[in-house]
């Protein structure tokens, strides 16, 4: 009984090792496997699909939040979405660019073919949005200080008892 469990565990570990090896980002390994047994490449296809969709979704959301920000919360959330898009782009393997897994896409109806130009454009958008978020956060600091000064001046004006004190508060 123990021998059967040990054999089953070793078989599962060996299978997991083979799947891990064939999913490595080396075309000389992946190409023959894709022709013979593409189901073994399913984990890496799913990962690429997830990161591609995540990058595009996060980038669009970040662009919307940052470009049409109505509050500081929009800028903060936009910054988080920019970071998420950047993380997804970093998790897309370079060999994936221009690669189209036909059998995976026929099973799971994906309609992407990520090119180098699209990747570079996405990276530039992430960098631009990251800079905009940084500038917006920096612009909020003087704005908040000006608001505080204005509120203090209003309070000082309301508490003023004579014209000289009111003119001082206005100044």
C-alpha cells in the first residue's frame, strides 16, 4: 500500500517537473511541444493571457482615472492602476511578443497577438501616466497649503473687529 502511494507521489512530482520544464520560455523546447502536445503549455498560455488582459485593463482604467481626475482619490487609484499595469507588463515574457498560440486560442477564444510595437506603446503609456500621477501628487501639496492659508485668512477676517485687522486678513 505504501509503495503505491510512494509511486503515485513520484509520478505526480515527475509530471509536474515535465510540465514546468516545457513551460520554460525557450522556443527550442516550446516549439516541438506546441506541435505534439500543446495541452502541456496550458499553464504558460493562461499566465500570458492573464497578464496581457490585466495590463490592458489596468492601463485603460489608469488612463481614465488620471486623465479625468475629479479628486485626490482618483489620482491615488490611478497611481495604483499604473503600478498594476506595470507589474502585468513585467510579467509578460519577451518571447511572447508576436507569439500566437493557435490551439489555446481556438479553445479559449482569445483574440490577441501582442506585438513589440504594442508592448513598447503600453510601456510608454505606463511611464507617461506614472509621471502624470507624480506631478499631480506634487501639485496637490501647494494646493492643500493654499486651502489651509485661505481658511486661516477667512477665520482671521471673521474674527477681525476693525477695518485695519480685516485688511490685514485680506492681505
